[in-house]
C-alpha cells in the first residue's frame, strides 16, 4: 500500500485534499531536495530508523527550513506522517515474513509452495484469479483501478487450510477501506450479499469510510456463501461481543 492510499484509509489522517498535498510534498518537493544533496529519497528508505535519520538531516537543512516555513510547516507534517506510515508497513512486513517462513517449513511440492507464497503476498496466480472472478473490479463498489484493489481472504490466512488459502471463492477483491473493515470484523455480508455493519463501528467513522447499508456484493454463489457464513459466525463483531 503506497503512502497516499494509506493516508486515505487512516481515519486520523488529514482530509483527502491535504493527503494529496502531503504525498506530493514527500514524493516530489522533498525528494528533489534529497537528490540535490546526494541523500536517499524518502521513498528509498523503507526502514523507519533509516528514514528517521534522513528526516533529521532534512529538518536541519536551511533550504528545507525556508520552504517549510513558507508552506506553514506542511512539509514537516508530511514527513512526520510518512514516519508513521513506514512504522505500520514494518509491522505488516514482520507478519508477512512470519507466514512466508511457515510456508517454507512445510513439506510441499514446488508448485504448491509457490502458489501459497504468491497468495500470501497478494500477487501471482491468486490475485489474478480474483481479478478474473470479479472482472477486475472491487466486489462491492466496482472500482476498477488495480492499485486500489486488495486481494482479501474471507477466512483469514492464519485460520485457513492450504486448499482454502488458494481457493478464489475464499477471496474478495476490495478497496482498502472495505478490506480493512472486513478483515477486522466491522462489516460482513449476508447470504444475499448485502452488507451488515457492526454496531462497534460508530456512524461517523462508517460515513467517513464510505460504508453504508446500501452496499452489496456484486454477485454471490454457493461456495462464496459458505465462506461468508463462516465470516459472520467467527469474525463479525456482534452487539455485546
């Protein structure tokens, strides 16, 4: 997930217009300064500690201080948000590495090992199968820009068997906001594909995420319904739960 998409889906982040300005600040103006100084760009620092060291250099640079003051400290705010972004990406990467190590430890043939690895990463054959199954569009909204689509398991990876992990009917192609809400049990879908919203998701947050009662899966079939039933029973956050 890139920085701008992460900002869009972080409810504590600034509004969409400001988020675009922050992404441009980091990826264009600050990156230009770094290249001029012979430093790595923010995009080239995937490790939080390395980026924090770069950020300290940037904050002390006279040219940065000048244009940051002119921009009412927008650039320093953008860099601080980028620090938070990298921290969340590092946590996600640790979980990914744990699962990939577990795959390597299993006695599997090469084809199955590769398929499981690609499915866990969200790329390769599994992602392609979901793109085909949902016609390259979000299973709910119809958004068709592939950069904004997440190949999401209904029965989570950590609880699924290897065949379930590779089963395209155990997958939804979702925009990041719906993917996160679905994965954490704040939303689910009924037998007919209509969304159900947990009372644990307060209305203002649901509104901000574009989640409302009229959303519906664009199609359902029997294998999908079985996985959705599992999700409703085991992951959906019910009242009082």
